[in-house]
C-alpha cells in the first residue's frame, strides 16, 4: 500500500511556510532550460510572477538564488546560483523523505482496520447530506429489483431499492459495510401520523436536534437513537406549520428508491 492509496492521508511540503512544490518546479525548469521565460511557462507562472516569487524567496534565504546574464557567447539567460542549486537538492531530498513518511503511516493504517475504514468513509465526497453507515443486514433479490437492508447503530435500518443488475455489480451480501446516501430534499418529516400508515419503507424516529433557518427553506437535523443524524430540507412555511423546534419528536420518512447504496469495493 502506498500513501496515494489513502485519499485522506496526504501532506503538502513547504519550506518557510511559503516555498512549495510549484516554486521548486520553477527552479528545476530554470536549471534545465536556462531561461526564466520558459521555466515560468513550465511551472505555470507569468514572467513577472516568476520574478516576484523568486524575489520573495531570496528575501527569505538572504542569498541570491538566480544569476541573470546578458549577451556573451551563450547569448545570455538565467541560471541557478550555487545557493539555488543547493536549495533545489535539499528540496528533492526532503520530498523523498516526506513521501517515505507518508508511506510509513499508510502502512501503519493498514494494521488498524477500524480506523482505516473510518478514514476511507470520510474520503467520499458527495452532495448527499445524509450518509448512513452500517452493515448489510438483508438482501432480497428479485427479477428486476433488489431491496437491501442496512443496519445502523442504534438498531434502526435503512432500506434501499436498486436494480438487480446494480446489486450484482456491487456484489451486495449480508455482513458487508455499506453507505446509504439520501438527499435532504428526499426526506419528509412527520410529527403526527394522525392514525395513518405510510407506504415509504424508511421511517426513522428521533428528536429534532437543530433548526438552521434560511431565506426560503430550513435544514432540520433529526438525531436517532445511537447518534445518527438525519438532515431534511424543509420549507420555512412547513417549519412554522409544524412548529419544529429542538427536542421535538419526529419521524424522517423517505422511499427506498431515494436511497443510493455504496459498498466497499
């Protein structure tokens, strides 16, 4: 395993808090081409920007890093001074040591399965507000549709409905870790069923823990037994109509087809 296998285990090396990889790409390109214009283009700087960053670096090192020659047999150009070359060599060595350090930590993480799984779950980036982590507790395959039940902490479950083809591609099976993703706009909050029963598979009961009011709509957080939080996007009129407030019991309702399932590959 390498550090690059772990999306959360990353680190950016900087010298003096300001000299980063892009600056040293400039030095390396300058050493290679002898032309600041070409080096700036290779490192993604304008010509003026390259001089500005070099001036800032020389103010930190209190030594000239480049030497600009004009005319002569070589036609002039810009080259690294001995100090500039030494700084570039030091950067490359530090980079190698930094990469080795990240690899070492990634190898250690591989021996900590619970922590490694937690960090990998955190690495998933999605617009879905609700990301319920659990283990698959049941799989009910059908000719075209498969329902998958994910057990959450606290004893509640989230049911997802997906095509059987997708279920086969995900290799869903009981006991596997899974994430159930649900957009906040798909969640309906119910404070009183009025004697009715709803057809929606997912009905998670908890208590309102936060109300974040916006100009038109509000984000409502509902904390379930076990600590899992369900977020619903609700119009302000509905918030006022239901009198939603922290501590109020409510049920988050959403259909199984609104659940997107993610399974560890």
